[in-house]
C-alpha cells in the first residue's frame, strides 16, 4: 500500500510539472506572436506558423503524457482522505472473511457471559466477607479467593474496580474497630495482612508500583 501511495504522489507531481511546462510554452508562443524586439521578433508568417505548430505539438505531447498516465484497467478512482484516490477493491481485500467474523462474534458472546459470571461470583464472595458477624478465618479465606481469581484472570472482573474493593474492605474494618493503631493488633492485624495481599495482587496485574490506598 505504501508503494501505491508513493506512486500516486509521484503522479500528482508529474501532472503539476506537465501543466507548468504547458503554461510556459503557451507564454513563450504568445510572446513570440505578440511582442516586438530582436529577441522575440517574428520576421514573417512562416515563422509565426512554425511557432504555432510548436505550441500545438507541445499541447498534443502533454495530452499524450496524460493519456499514458491514465488509470489502469479495472481501477475506479474514488475520492478519499485529503483528495487521495481509493481503490475500493483493494480495501475489501483486507476485510475479514464471513467465517472469521462469525467466530469473533461467537467469542464475544461467550466471553461476555463468562465475564458476567466472574463478576457475580466476586460479588457473592465480597457480600459474604462483609456480612455482619462473619468470623475472621472465613473472611481471610474469602479474601484469598478474590486474590486468586484476580491473579488467574490477570484483572478484576469487568465492572469491579480497585476503588470498589478498597471502599468495601474499609467499611468492614471500620465496623470491626480495625482502625488506626488497632490494625497492628490481634485479629485486625490478620485481616489487614490478608487485605494487603489482595491489594498487592490487584496492583500487580494492573502494573501499579505503589499501593496508595488503604
């Protein structure tokens, strides 16, 4: 495609040069027929006919050059970006086949359903994690399950963000009294450690160098 574009640019340049040459020849012929002076004097009708014949030959020669530059058979130029000629057949050659398009659509449908199931599972785990009165061991286990899913999929489920996780765990920590210095003591310390592992996994798959939210 780059070669075709280069050839078309060259063609436009040659066309402009040809038009400039034609204009120049016309000016020279007109001067020879009109103006006096030794340099441009035309002594007789014979000379004038010769000048006219030369001008006609130049016009015909330019026409022949234009004909030689005509588009090849089977090419229908159409206006494209910035005045470029676009061969529709060339564009269609790069289109995917009907079979490829069908497979792509089927994959999108299947993957969409799978992603929806992952999101629902993650939400169920988090709802159970945040349930009032949930014991510490189960909460740590649920955080580990969310961590494993994130690492396996190399992303959070579509529709769930890191901020969602941070806000939800913060609410649970607040309800359990795991704030300020308490996060370094007893059960709160165990919960905080599991939570930090989950955040670290999220940051890893999204290539974040720092855990900025607590």
